[in-house]
C-alpha cells in the first residue's frame, strides 16, 4: 500500500464527508464515507444501530486498528444541525465548495473537519511508521446534535461489553475560540435545566381580591435564582451560572389575571456541585422566596412546582498528565502557542467518555459552527492534521 492510496489529504477527506447530508439523525452516507477511508488503513469497522422509545434510530460506527495497549480513542460525530435557510448560503451547504482557501459547508467545523484531520493524521502516521505499537479506535456517532440517546453513550457500553479498554481519548469538537492553538478542553461544566410553574387563580384585573396573580411569584422566584451567586468559581472552573431562558403566562389579554406562569432556566455548574445538591439549593431559594411573599400578608401559600428537564450532565475534570501533556506539546510544536487548559463552553460527548478513560478535547476554530456559511480555513484543517500527527508520535513513542 503506497502513501498515495491512503487518506492523507484532510481536504479530500472533509469534502467526502460534507457532501453527505447527515442532518441529525440521518446518516446521509457519512459513516459509509468514513468507513471507506478507514478500511484501507487496516481498521476493522463495525456499524451498529441503536433504538429507544420516542427517539429515532441512529447508526453509529466503531473502528479499531491494532490489539495492544496503549489504546487511543478518537471520538466524534458525523451528524450536523440543519442548514436553515439554504437560500441564505453563499454556496450550497452540502457541496463542500472551496472559496479563497475556505471550505464552505455544514459540518466543516462541527465536526467533520476534526474527523477528516484525524483520519489524515492516522494515514500519515501509518504510511511512515506502519501500524502503531498499540491501538487506535474511532468511536463516531450520528446522534450528538440530537438527543444523544442512541449515540455515544450506548456505543461506549456496547464496546465496553465486548472487552474494549482505552487508555485515553480525544474528542475532535471545535475548541479554539479565535486561532489554532488557543485552547484545549480538559473538562466541562455540568448542565441542569428546569421549568418552574406557579399556579394562580384567573380573574378580572379590576377584582384582584377574587384572583391570585402567579406573575408576582414567578418574578420573585426568578430574582431569587439570579440575585445571589451560587459560587465564585474554582481554580479550574468558572463560576456556576444560571440563566432564565423563558418566562411565559400564555395570556393574550391585558385585563385578565392569568391562571399560571412558568419560567425555564438552565444552570452551567462547576465541580462544587452535583445535580442533586444544586436541585436542593434551587428548591431552598424558591421556598425562601415563597415565604417572603407571604410574610406580613393574608396571602395563601404559593402553589408551585419544578419539572427537571432531560438528564442533567455532570461536571468533570481530566487530570491525566500524560494525555494532557502529549496534546499540549503537540499544539505548541506545530503552532508555537501555549494553549489554555479550559473547562468552559457547553456539554459534549466527553461527558460520557470520562467514565471509561481520561479524555481531552481539541479541534478547529469554532467561530462559524451552526451558522449560515459555516466554513473552515484549509490552512487550519492542515494545521489540525499536523497537531494530531504530532500527538500520535508522542502517544505511541
């Protein structure tokens, strides 16, 4: 097998992936395109579909090269968010058009570019060194941009049940805020969402004594959640932050007191908290606010409840110095920059992987992800490939 037959060109790899319209949960041929790149490199490939009630079936891919340790996992997703108004794009979102050293297309940054670069890095490594003295696996889902039910979490359990063990993992999500070499993610904040519902009594605004306006309580509850900080951050995490994301009374009339009011919120929390302790703190804040509303009045107790939405995501921090140092040194070697070790941003599939092995995240610049004309500089794509290749050299040294 010659170097020319291997998938060493990240631009060609990415073009093949972007041309697959894999809008979550549809595969669109993306996993087949990836399999076609990996099989000639010597990877054994398994594609498995998972199902669950009330969610779409999702196909996923697990590929492995080698049988020895150390075993490195590269994790990511081929599914993308919808392109939105296609007419607003300067080029068709699934054409992979190249304009002025930029490839335009949905998924170029988030995160088919990371997959394309890692495939190219593996191909380059194999062409020069042969198979690694260890193992490399790809754990790729089609469910990251969806509900994340039939994707990475189940694929990890499936692989673990078959005896797969990993010593480290890279998630190829876009991590750099402005330029390649800015940031490595070594952990993530947790996420908790909920909806508060205050039940009142509907009535005429001219006769408030015959009604109970729930807006008074929902405003007090929002203030109780926002006014006092949950904490001031830690050495490795920013401060826990709660945002009210919606307030609604469903009332089209200006002279009717509504019967209920709701407020939705999301909290991104650091490692001072887990979901249970944070839920307790939020309940306590609301109970105290409800008591203050009643204090010195004849009002009845506030009738309210909280619905916790979806599954909370825990915070985590990777402390594996070997994995972190290998990525940090690779970034510095290629870019000349010292990347910040960060726990900022949203959640990712790393929250599932951390239960199986140490994990870091490093990928492209994320400024255009999910936008119209999502795009990647070809120079950044090649830089990322060089960084991944440097990492492989260090990891298997």
